[in-house]
């Protein structure tokens, strides 16, 4: 098969590595597929944002006029996938695209958004039956609803696409308009909700901050939870010169946390608040450590486990009191909080070690995983701890077995080689997983000691 044929086959198969290799070897990025359209259109039709991104990076023309007068970028907008549009949009679209093209993209996206996916699908296909609907939750792409009708499939992400295109084209809609796109999609991680919160988080004018903070008093808790998400994005990656702004935001969150009545919203506020140090953090955490909502208790755990200061006796006592909490998410948070990050030599207090030894046998896999990570990261070498690692080698969960093997290796335990054999094939783990290199270090250390 010639290079062009290999590229066509790779795009159809979604084989991004081969697509990249073919382009590096000189294959034309705008090679036509079987339908006479550029291969970028093939990737778009398949909703394959990963392949589309490789093609665009390799020089595929997303603005090329197609026989029907459209472009691959307009086709991407029609799919309703924010991730796909982002991949096809490419760099500097505001400079690359003439005003008429930018307006066409915005108009098409707004039409889909205002008409609604189902209604527009009915108009385009003539189909009258109920659409098939499913939830897309791609860890590397969209979290969104997808509708199929009359042989066409479209995702319900045009609100997010519109918000993204406006930002790229220098258009800044009012807060109410952005929120109207987000609020109907308040389920965890929805792409429309995410886009509105993310781009509002980038708008840092005093006027916008004043409008945002007024949402703290909104009677609908969904609006208040949205505000917490915006503040999270405002302070995710903060340059040094914005430290005063962060301090203002954290003071606002501290005040809010002490007044918020809704459990879900309070958990969201605490989640953002604990990302930054604050003098009242431990006191606020202790205030909510016994809250009726488990998500609040879980976040309170992290409030009293600040990474920059030693944990107080009161905080340690409160955490130990949650080891037997009825909710696995709370016990998992406690297991994480007991990671030995406060002592320079990774020591564990006996009470904390005993708590981790209890949690490492928990009914919940996630609790056991977090307890294993915390115990493995310590330098505790007592017999009960070593026995706990050996017991983990019988777990069905491969990650737990690897954690146990790594823990033995970093302690120089003579059972390390056998432990890694019991983990089984390591192909399922990332090549960058630090635990995969422990056997080599163990052997090297042993050879040095013997020499």
C-alpha cells in the first residue's frame, strides 16, 4: 500500500500514531478520502477529535472550501462536539479567518444552540420519531449528551462551542447570557457548564468580579455552585503578580464557606478554598468535619490537612474520628490526608499508622487504594505494615498489587522480585508510572551493597 493509502486507512481506523507517521513521511495532509472529501472531513464525520488534531497539526486545511460550500471547520460545528471544534479550529483563528468567516461560524453555532439539537436534526433529516440519546463521557474529550436521528448524530455542545468561538474571536457576552448556556447543563463535568465557567474565570475585570460575587446570594443553589466553579478556574494557574487577587478570592471563599446553607454548594466552595492556604482553613474544616452531607465532610478533611503546615492535635483527632465514617468517600479522603507529608523523614505516628492499616482492609477499593498509597509513601517498616503489603499482593486489583510491590521495593525488602512477579504484566500501566522503575533501583542498590 502506498503512503496515501496508508494514511487513508489510518484515518478511517482512528490510528493516530500511523496518521502522524504518514504525515511525517510526507503524506499530503489534505489527501482525499473515498467520498472525494479531505481526510479531515472523514475524522470530523467520525467525531474523532484525536485524529482531527493530528491532521490539523500536520497541515490539513480546516478552512478549505468544500463542494457544498462549507468547510471542515463548519462541519465540525455541525457535530456539536466542543472537543472536536477545538481540535479543528487550529491556532490564531481570529487572525487567520476573515470577519465574514468568523461571523458565519458564530451564526451557525448560535442557530444550533437556540433551535436545539433535536429540533434542528428534525428539520435537517425530516425524521419524526423520537431520537436515540446517550451520555458521552470521554476522559479525553466531551462529557455531553449525544442525539441520533434520521441517520445523523449530533452532540448537544453548541453552547460550549459558541462560548469558545466568542473567546477566540474577542467577543465577550454578558454574564447572564453565558449562564443561560451553562445552568441547563449543571450535571458534573458537562462541556457546556465547563466552557462557561472556564472562560468567565479568564475575565478578570473588577466589574465582572462584582457581577460574579453577587451570585453568592442567588436563591438557586445551582447558580451558587456555578460561581464556585468559576472561582476555581480563576485561580487554577496564577502568576506571581496576581497574588493579591488570589488572596481576595480566598478571603471571599472563607466568608462564603461559613454562611453557605446548601451541602452540595458548600462542598464545592470548600473544594476551591482548600487549594490555597488561609489562616482560617483549619477552623473552617473542624467546623464542618461532622456535617450531615458526606461530600462536605470529605472536603472538610482536606481543610484540616493543609500541606504547608503541620497538622494540629485537634485536626488529627478529628480525622481519626472519621476512620469509621459510614461513607466510603469520607474514609477515602481520610486515607489520603494521612499521607506522611508533614514530617521530613516520612514517619507515621502510631495512631495514624494503625488507622491506615485498618483502612487498607476496607470494603471499598478506593479506600484501600488511597490507604495503600499513603502507607507506601511512608518509611514505616514495622511488621504489621510489611504484612499488609504482602496481603495486598493477593488483591484482584492490579493497581493495588503494584502499589504493594513498589512499597516493598522502596524499603529494600528481599521479597521485592517475587512481589513484582505477582503483579503480573505491567503493560496496563503508563510507561511513566514511577512504580515501574523500582525493581531496577532495587537490583542496582543490592548490587552496590554486595560490591
